[in-house]
C-alpha cells in the first residue's frame, strides 16, 4: 500500500479521509405524490421533482420541474419542501440520476433527498453520487422498474475528505462540467445554424453567390432506377469483413450520408445481398411510424459495400447524391413519405410510392455547391462532438481519481 493511505471497508483511501455514514453528515428525506383526484393540490407554485424530470437531472443543478403543487397539496400529503442546495437522487426509473436543487422544491416518493450538514459539501456529495451511478444501477431490484429500497440508503457509507479538499474536488469537477456545458451550447447552436441553412439552401430561399435561374420540379422516379436490398439476417450481421447497411441502422446510426458501418458480412452472405454503387440513395423501407418511414442516406464512397433487406435503393443519374441525401430528409419531403406509408403496427414504403415524391432541383453545379456547404457544417459539428466526448472521458477519469483519493488536490 502506498504511504499515506489506509485500507477501509470502502477501499483504499488517504489517511486523512474518513469512512462516514451518510446519515451522520446529511439529513435524509424523501417525498410523496399529492392525490391527483384533487385538482386544488396541483398547478401551484411549488416545484415538485418527479420521474418526468429525469432528463433534467445529471446537470449539477435542477431549476425547473415538469409539475408543480400547491401549499394545499403539500399540506395534505407526505411531501416535504426541501431547501435550496438539497441533493436529490432517483431511486427508481432513471435510477442513480442526481442533481442539486437551485431553489426550494418537493420531490415524489421515487427520490431521496439529502440536506448536507457543515461537514459535507453538497457539490462533493453530488459528484460522489454521480461516480456511484453504475453501482446504483447494479443493485436495483425489479423486473419492470428497478428500484433501490430505503434500507440501502440508511446504511450508505462513503469516503469523506476534510471540507477544504471536498470543495477543491467539487470545484475541479464543476470546471469540467462548465466546459461540457459550453460545448453543449455551441453544438446546439451549430445544429440550429445547420437546420436553418438546410431550410434556406435546399428550398432556394437563399442562393449561394454566383447561382441564378429557376429550379426544376422532379419526381424521384425520373432521377434514376429503383432497386431493392436483400438478405442479411440479424445473426449474419457480424459474419465477415464486408461492410453492409441494414434498414434499422438507417434510422438509428446514420444521418444524410453514410460515414461509417456497423454491420459486416461474409462473402457467402454478401452473395444474397445487394451490392451498392457510389451515389446510391438508401431508404428505410420499414419502420414503426409514418413519421420516420423512408429515412434516406447517401452512399458516396467508392468501395465494396452491401444493402440488406427492407432497404429501397435509388440509383440516380445526373444529380448530386449528397445533395439528395440532405434534401430527402427535409420536413416537406418527410410529409410526402409519411402520406405514402402503409400499415399500422409496422409501416412500409416501397419504390413505387417513393418514385412519386417530388422535389425542387437546382442545376447540378448548384446542387454540388450546396452539398459542400452542408458537409462543411457537418464536419464542424463532428469536431465539436469529438471534443465533447474527450472532455466527458476526462471528467470520468477525474471522478475516479479525485473521489477515491488516488489523486490529491490539497
């Protein structure tokens, strides 16, 4: 064991740290749901954290809630108004998600709440709970909704450094959270700019410098020939080295054009699939809703790759495929695809329905120029998203080091 450290029931920690029962240094509480049969208990001014707020957790602070209750609802239930700075943790669905209340709030019975005493910094506790999220998920019980029982929290112990070190650790981690928040805002702004650019450029509302003249309205069926993908069962999707696109991946893995592959098939399976050509447009032929049916991606590379079943392929000529990849996922085109989808539980769209879809096309040089602008915007987004992934990995590593005491700040 490294000098200056000791073995404890929670692992090896610095000698200056203590193993503490959380209930000894923080007042634990929970909450309740006022009776929904009484409308006078609801739509008041008291913020009330429920499972509907799961998406708002894990961002250090929670400021707003989906539902609010009235003083009458608070008085006629077991709900409690917890003060500003209380640390809240979901013990049910969304298990292990946590945040700090930025103002006084109540919570439902699905949450634990801790009001930290003078020995415990609430931001330190938040980050320690964040670090323990995999453990909370592991110990949750239940088949439909996992939950952690109250006895677990009564006995919950954690390694606690002296208050100055707690604050230093929390400050270092919140600085990284600040970087992540800045990147999230920048990514959101860039996405909004791209959406605006797509709306303006793909409709001709805004023209790039040097381009003039009218656009032509065309049917997809007049742009080239339709083909069908084939073969490739789920258990064959990792059978070899040849890249392949399966229809479900068009929904979940790709946007506008294919940048990477997630299925790889053997030559034997490839013999039953459709060989792609550079410039092919791939549509998902099946989906769960009419709104998502017919999502399109462009295959713009020049190497051997295949398409599996339920993929509809348009092999166009005389048009820029990347322009089509962007254009064929716009709201106006999506509405056309949705109106042509068939079925309820599973929605289908075929080549004949897709062939009747119309869109406005500029001359080929303008198509290519528009595609280049949007591709550059995609590349900027990709760089920012990679930077965010690296920053998040840095935060995870810092949490492991700092909250265990392996790396010291003071």
